[in-house]
């Protein structure tokens, strides 16, 4: 188990940051994920991976909030979206507080794509204003890379997200309610469009991809594969995080 700021005393946090001034924060969202997955899927995934990352780095795990920026799911029961202003102000305040208490390396572990722009904005602000290094790890994309060769897909409510919830609590997955999993024509192309690192467009309503609000194949996931989910994704995240930390240390 990683050490959480919730569980430690003030003096213990001070001593821990003196020994290793690294903190890890998870970012997800609360939004509908079809009839078979819970609304907190993204936050569950982010917290699982972030906790495992913190453990591997010997860092402090610092919960953020379950909520993220998810207006594309507005109007679907269970969706609660923050505005960018609210999300960024909260992150800015929490980051500044952590830096004041001694954190010098901040790792943001994100599972929800709607948070990307705000995480980039606040991360660069914090790093520019303070003598710190900030890294953002998009764990959902790491998982996509890891599981693609085994048939996993990063859709909304599909196989990889089902795997994450199985890893968190199998009792929350209700595959039997999914029925015939929707595979809308053009969904793959829209995902490729919005995730491109070269030229990308935008989705402003999830129903542009699927009328049902979710799509993919949740039946791909199983409990055997789920047992290694957090560890596999965290190992891949930490490998790159350590490389970046070393690179930034060389620059100083």
C-alpha cells in the first residue's frame, strides 16, 4: 500500500517529504458509463494506478477529488462536471499547498481525457512559479498501449475501463446489463481524430460517437487480467517518470 496524506500525521508528512519530496495525485471524473459500469469508473482507475505509482516511487499519495471536467457527458444521469475554472483553481491551490509543505516533484496520474488541457495549464504554471518538477501521466493512454496487443480497446465503457473496475471491485461490474455492446460506425475514426498528437479535432457530446453514450466491448475484460492491471500500468508509468526526473535533475 502507498502512504496517503490522509493516513499520516503532520510530523510524519514533514519527515516523509524531507526524505523524498515526491507526491502523486490521481485525476478522473464522475460520469455515466452505460448500464454496466459505475459513474466513478475514471476516478477508480486513476486512484488505483496512482496509488501503485506512489508506492513504487516511495512517494506520498494525495487524493484530489473524484470530479473532473466532463461536459461531453452532460445530461446523462450520474454525470457531475466541474468547470475548467473550478478544476484549475482547486488544482492550483492544492499544488501550491503541497509545494509550501516541501513537495518538489509532483506526478499527476490522469485517466480522464477531459482533464488534459487543464492539467497541462496548471502543471506548467506551478513549475514556472516554483522550483519544482511536474509530470503528467495519462494512464488511460498507457493502458491502451499495454493492452492493445491483447485485444483491449480504450473506448468509453469498453474493455479497458471494465478491466479497471474489475481491478477495483468486481462487484461493481454488471456485464449482463450491457446487452449487445454498441459498435457505432465511425467510432474508431472519431477516437483517432480526437487523440491525435499531430492534428486533432474535438468531440463536444458523447452522442456524436454513440447514441447510447457508451461503446466498446466490456466482455473482453476478465478478473485474471484485472489482477495485474494496476501493477502493469504503474510499472510503465514509473519507468518514464524516473527517466524524466533524471533528465530534469541533469538540467539543474
